[in-house]
C-alpha cells in the first residue's frame, strides 16, 4: 500500500480532524494540537489507506528576507513504517519549499528533544548545532531568530541552542527504528536538554537551491 501525503490549510481542520490527530496517541495532547492549529499555517498528513501514520504543522515564511521552512510540530507513529513516513513528511516540506522559493537557498528549522528526530535533517547542509562545530556569530544569531519565532526565547541559551523549560508546545517527535546507528556524539549533544522539564534544542540546516531541486521533486 502506497503512502499518501497531503497538505492543507491548518485553519480548515475540523474538530473531527483534530480528534483523529489526538487519537494517534503520541507526544501531543488535544491542547497542543489546538494551539498548533492557531500558530501554524499548514497541516500535512501521512496515511497508509485510512490509517494516519504521521502529521506536521508547519509554515513557509521569510525571516529577515531569508526563506524558511519552520516545522512547528511533527509526529510519526511508532510503527515498522516510521522511516517511510518520516521521509514522506519531510519530502512534502521540501516540495512546498521548492514551489514557494524556487532558485533560493532555504533554512529548515525545528525543535528537538532527542537525537532521533535529526534523522529528518540528514539531507541538509551545515546542520547547527552539531558535535563537530563551535557555532559563533551568524550561526548563533539564527538560533536566536528561530527561538523567537518558536516563542521559546525567554529561557533560550544562544551558546547551547537549548530552551530550558516550557518549550514543548511543539517539536519533531520521532523515534528511530535503528537507534544503534545514531552517532553517539549527536546523542551526547542532547544530554543537557532537560526534556522531562519541557526543554528543547533548536536545530536548523540549509538546503541549497540545487539540492532543493532534487529533494522537492515529485
């Protein structure tokens, strides 16, 4: 059975639609989803047949003139098909970016609570923060811009890219099917994140225009 991925206006979601998202029994409550509907422009769903396997609340916008894909909240069902679902959801985000920002480099950013979710960013360049680089200057500035956009800047630390609490109104919720393959240095990078107290790490990367042509192609 083929994966069906579709995107619609988040404002058009009905109570029934929100109930379906909540019934996926993931990290997000009905309250989280209602807030996401208000804060983000697009809702993308991924289904096998009639069964929902994942969804994303997102928006495409410019920050300081730079094209951005902001993944406000994403969740992938813990199933044997999770890798395909993750690829489908992020592939749809790239496609939307290609349609909105042809011939431009694009920033892709989201919030994370663990290293598993970074599987979604495997095709991006200059992923920041990362274990092998010391972010400075403009790299930290982008972290602050995204923290402000996600509404978590009050307790955000620009050196660590971590917002220490009250920041989990949305993040990229994915559990790797092959955790043993995750880079141990990336896992260690997330150890300071107080996820049990509502903390997140903001991570972003770039897709160059030439990459987006391939990543966003249908």
